[in-house]
């Protein structure tokens, strides 16, 4: 991906992988699914860092973007036979801590060092996410796969395999809701009508009910 004027090579690399990579995958496969007409399902992986901010601006930016991309695609395909999900996992045993192995040589002079990798890990938690075969603080990849399969089978918009993050997601949602204030001003009726008819899609209500009915991936 060509760099943008004023952007850093590290920014271009991470956004190129985490945003453009997801988009390019959808762009390649969605037309094929549509062409055969048998229906299908699109799943993209974001992160819990796409629902609550993680340490590292570029990481959080890209992961939030993937959630928005998949919500938008879900809305576009809602009345079709193609489902759309976004998977937002916590720690999974993988080689994510060694993503520098794929770093392009042309970025070698950017100042990046492997020791500064993984901005998603807040201070003090990096050691809790060991290499594969570590002490079990991360989810086994097979269990993660079971959650994804459960999400596909139940056509869930959000696949959330790590319930230990629920309090943090709830804190963020409540902070958003608490930030709405009219300051004592009445909302004009025309704006209320727009909110009901245009700006409040039923998708979220439907998704909430679907998720409540789906049970756990072990059912």
C-alpha cells in the first residue's frame, strides 16, 4: 500500500493489514458468494480492542474500523441470504506476539523495534499473554474456533468469546449513554421523527434478541 502524505510507515503498515486486508478479503470473496446464489457467511476478525480502547492509537483505530465495516456490511446484506459477523476475541494462543516476522523490509528504518510491539497489551498484562503452549491464560485456538462456528450457525452480528470483558464493554456503553444530555432543551419534533424513521435501524434490536436466544457455543 502506498504511504499517505504525512503518515508514518508504521501507521501505513498497521492500517494496511488491519483495515485494507479485511476490506480486500471481502472484496475478493463476496462477489463469488453472491454469484453462486446459495448463500453464505462472511466473518472478519477484529478484537476486544475494537469494542473498548486498547493501549495504542493505531491498533484501536483499526480494530474499531473493522467493527464498523462489518456492521455496515451486515446492514447492506440484511435482507439477503448472506450473513455477516465480526469476531472480537480477547487473548488467544497464537503467534500474534511475533507479527514482526511479516514486517516489510522497506520499513526497517522507521524506528520500530520488536520490544515495542503489541500496543494492544496494557502495561502489566503483556506477560500474561505468552507464546503458544504457555500457562493457559489465553484461549485455546480450537475453543475460539467453536465460538466462531456458533456465531455463524446462529447468524450473530457480534461473536464475543471472552465474557470476562463484559464489564469493560458495559462501562463504555454506559459512558456513551451518560454523555447524552439535552441540557433542558426540547428536541424538535422533526428531529424526533427522523430518529424514529431514518436514524434508528431495527437491526440492533433484532440482533439483541437473536443473541439472547442463541445460547452458548457448547449447547
